[in-house]
C-alpha cells in the first residue's frame, strides 16, 4: 500500500506535476461551465479547489474523474497526455474520488460494499483482512462484517475512503468531506490526509469551509463563473480574502443584534416519540423542545441521527400519535397535516431542495403555488389560481434574495444548487411566518449565499418569529444561534445558550454523550 502511494522514482520523479488540466473548456450548449481552466497538482500536495456554487468546480472534477469529456483542452498525467474515458479508466490510472453523497448499500456489510467497487473475483475473507489492516494503519477503524445501516455517517465516510485506498490512488479527490463529521472526526480525517500526502499521494480538496482549507491545504485554485481567477497559498490568506476571491466582492458580515429576552413560546415539542419509518430509519425518543419568539434555536448533529425524522414530524409530513406532542402558535397540531400547519403561520424548508423543496420540472412560480395556495395572500380564490400574482411573488423573491437565473420564470432544475436554495428559503421567508423550521439552510452553498441566508434567518427572529435551524455546520450554528441542542440516535439534548458551549462539548454530544443509556427507556421509545 505505502509503496504504491509513494511516487518517487521512475516517471513520477521526472514529472514536475502528477496531474495537469490544461486550458480546459466545457460547453453545455451556449453555456461555458469551464472556460480555459488550468490546474496543476504535484505529488504529495493537498490542493484546494474553491469557488461559488455554479463556478465550475463539479464540472472540472467530473472531467478529471472521467465522468465528462472536455470540449477543448487536455489532461496530462505524469507529464503525458491522457484520455480518461470514464471513471473506471480514472481509477485504473490512479485517481480515486470520495463523493459528498455516499454510494453505499445499507443492507450490505462494509466488506461487501467495498468488494462491489473492486475489479475481478473477490475473496471476502482476504478482503476483510486488508480492510482491517488499511483502516487501522490510516486511523480509520472499520469492522468489515458490520452492516452499513448500523454505522454512523462518519463511519460510512471511512468506508468510502478505505475503498479508495484499497485501489492504491495517486490522486484522491475529496468533495466536501467534513460536511457530515463531528469536529473530532474531522480532525482525524485531516491527520489521514496529511499522512497520505507525506507518502506522495496528491489530494484535490473541495470545501466551502475556508478555515479548514487554510489549515490543511498547500495551494488553491479559485474559480469564478467557470474561469480561474487566482492561484494562492491559502495558508497566507485569510478566510475573508479567500471568500472575496471566490465571490468577487466582500462577503456580507453577519449582524446579529440579538434580543436580550425572548418572548412567548411559539413552537413546543412535548415528549415527542415516533417509531422508525422503515428498517433504516431512526426512532424519535421523548423529545422536549421550546422555541420562543425572537430567538434562533439550532439543532446540531451528525447526519442520520433523526434530523429528517424530526423535521417530518414538526412539518406534518408524518403525523404524531397525539395532538399535544407538537404545539405551534399555541395550537396543538400533532395530528394536523402540513397545509393546516402552514395556515397557522408556520413555514418549512426541507433539506433536499430539488425534489422535496421544489418540483424539478415546474417553473418557480408554479413551485410558489404548491406551497402557498392555502395562504391568505390572494393566490387562490374560489378555486381559481392567480398565476400573475405567483409570477410577481417570484420576482420579489428573486430580487430580495439575489436568485440568479437565465430567464424570468425558469424550471426549478435550471437553477444552480445555491440559487435554488436561495429561492426555496426566500419563498418561505417572504411569507413572514411566525414559526420557521429549516433543515440544512446552507448545505453546499457558497460563502456569499450562505451569509445572505443566515442574515435573513436572524432578521426573521428579530422581527418576533421563532426560528428552528437543523444544521450539520457548526460554524453556522455558532454564528446564528441563541441556543443549541444536539440530536444523536433520535434523542435530543437540552438546549444550552450558545455562549456556554464549545466545539469540543458539541462534538462529544454529537457522539452521544447526552443519550439516556437506560435500556427500558430506549425500548419504550422505540416500541
């Protein structure tokens, strides 16, 4: 393993760069996703690829990994021009990639999932020994026989990394790798990447978290609107200067001006328990929470610990067993559907923006009608829809939340991820709800869009609303939250003032330090 990762000697020693992407242009019709992009990575280098949503990062990475072919330009590997026809060719060459969204089968074991990605006939016994050896050697402990459904998100990411390592990569591409990790898990990941780099493996690192880029990366290439706008040493930059290069202007500073004494309780969860929805779901266990007017309460946690189930319960996508378990604006609504809850001045933004938050093939104005047809704003009257008013609302949201689009009322799928997120969030904020519940508000969103969304959430709370944020981004949570709770395996901790918590204490709770270990409580909640 180590011998293969070392690129000293032979062709590698004579080539200055491991990988060169030279003058890459990729056209989609009249749109240039990449325009004359050049990127160079040396053996043993951790190189950041930075840019706003829609800047061209994903397109460039897909070209390097063989999922797309460039319209113009060439790739060089160890000084020689190569044609990477597909991901299998990339892996054979020595390029591995850990995607932001994992590709694992939950019903299979760790070893079985890894075997699916390896060529030829695999002896699971021998493979299990290799998994144990490599995962232990690189500080990524895994039990080969463990069922993926039983593993935390951090452990699942280890599977993806070890799967790449077993293919003995010379270049490892990491896409937003810490988005689903606790601070302690992220620190371990950094140690692993630094060790790989010391052995000669190059790492191409994509992240919106600029502080970790500064800590980890030796060099960075910054894209804006598909073009390279800078190549800098991130360790000699500030997070603000990197963001400025990405966005092309200073990023809006968050202004909290928090209220000293919140008002009445507007969202209350009373001993909320639900069975797991399916074999791989998470049961909610005796959840208590109170969110008051004028405050932002954030729920932290590693993905897969009940966040989606909690959002579905509060929004009414999944009904509770009793009306009293969820109280919104002093109304017991655990048995009310989502439309009835919206009518009582509540808004909901799900984690998945395309498919859940918006119908891909519907225009933006049609997506507005879907969530606001029952509001008292004139969109629906005597069974008729006012499409002109929906279009006017769309234009207002576009202007207020800087939604960038190619035409006035495009289909939702035509927007970049960041712009669709601004639209979905803006659609709810435009209603000025008394209660807002939002799941992963800035997931995969660039610094400029993230600042806009976070400020809008704070401003809504300052206007007297209660805001509940479910987020995996601890920097975001500390930036906007008055109080913080942590969810782990379906149990919610007490909500503490943000000023009383540290990254370390949050990380311990994310790992389950607050969970009730009494078995009869667990059995009762899951029954």
